């Protein structure tokens, strides 16, 4: 089994290095991914050691016409004493006249690498629907022959993969989303609705400050070829195992030959997010994030709101196993 597992890791690394042409970051953005790693890594499935369901709604750049609105629902559970994880992810994302609806099923196989450390390989597969609503298009030239006169709908398969390592106080992961998709679609005339391969690298640790306060610093790097490299730097405080308070700084940096010079003000110093999560009961948690723009949109008061609700599914009398850290 271990031989098969490490062979799978080599296959993952080979897939992650395939060079494909892409132009922009298109996956929905969440500020509360730090409490639900399944949104960025299928290898996270089953990490908590019990069933967990979370729904998140994000209203980005409110009052800006056509701004993104995203609704997600994820669920995962573990089996075989935590060595197997299963997950389901549903997503609906709308930006102006374009809508993306997707469903994914994830599986993670986990091996123990130490007394309290584990390494898992995850794979997620499913299908995505891309829709362009022609009735919402505002044409500068109504006679443009390339404009669609009716709604365009397409489907494409999807594949994600990732690695996730964790111990009681540290975690790190790498993943690749949308390994298939763009190349399977025939219609190049509505390419704005296509999704490119996205790479995620993340890590964090838990530090004890006192008997009642913990501190969790973490980071996330997001990479899409020919787009600025995006990164998040996060700092969260946990008070009496009940209340999370913290912030996240999100920005971009240019590595190599970046062609997005004309979007300098939009691509740099993007936003800072203020995040709060509270356990209303031992099983129910509520989260809220407020994103403040620090770029060209700063003076337009088009900031973002994000709400989440999560629930741990536990057997009667069972104790929740450290669900609050990662």
C-alpha cells in the first residue's frame, strides 16, 4: 500500500508540472478557507476525523454591477480510523452574465508518518457547467457578429489533486485544481467562462500563548500562469477554544515576465480581511469575514462580505477531536 501511495505522489507531482497556457485567476475567492481546507485541497477530506458540513456565501465588491456572488456547500467524513476521507463540494458562482456551477467528489488516503503526524494524497473529480446569459450583456456594438444572441451552456469534466501533511501543531499542503477543463471544450469564443489550472501552496502552525489563548499564523500562495502570483498572510487568535479573531492580508507579486502591467493598481495591495469565527455550541460554528479593498476600488466603498455556517456531525456521547485548529 505504501509503495502505491508514494507512486501516486510521483504522479501528482508530474501532473502539477505540466505547462499549460492560461491567462487569469478564475476560481472563486474565499477568506475563510483557513477553516475549511477542502475548498483548496482534496487531500484535506476527512482530516477532522468526523463528519463536517459547511456552507459559505460571499458577496464580493458589493454595489458594483456584475460583482461576484458565490455560494458553496462542502461536506466530508472519515473512515477506517481516519486513514480514509471522503468529501463532496458544490459550488455556484456568478460574475455578471457568466455563471459556473460545479459538483465534485473527493477521496483522500492518509498514512501515518509519526506518532501524531499524517500525510494524505487526495483526488477530486466531477463536472462543471458554464453559462453565459446573453440577456445580461450590454453591447457597445449591438451589430458585433461575435456576440451571442442566446444563452450559451457548456459542460466539462474536472479533476483536482493534492497532498496534505499535518501534525498536532503544524500543517502544509500543495494542490492543483482544474487539471482538465479548458482543453476539453470546443467553443473558444466564450473563453472567459473557461477555468485554468490553479496551484495552491499553504502552511500554518499553532502556538500556545497562555492557558486560554492560541495563535495560528498561516499563509497561502495561489499561482496561475501569466497572472500575478497571489498570496495571503493570515494571523488568527483562538480564545478559550471558542472564539477566533484575526485578519488576513491579500496581495500579489510579479514573478518572471508578467504581461499584466496595465492592471497594476488592481493587482497590487488587493485587500485586508477581518475574520471572526465562534463556536455557538460544541458542534455549530458561525463565521464572518469583511474584506476591505486597498487597490483602485478602495475609494468606491465596494468591499466584500462573507458568511459561513459549519456543523460537526458527532455520534451521541462522542467527543469532538480537535476541530478548531486546522
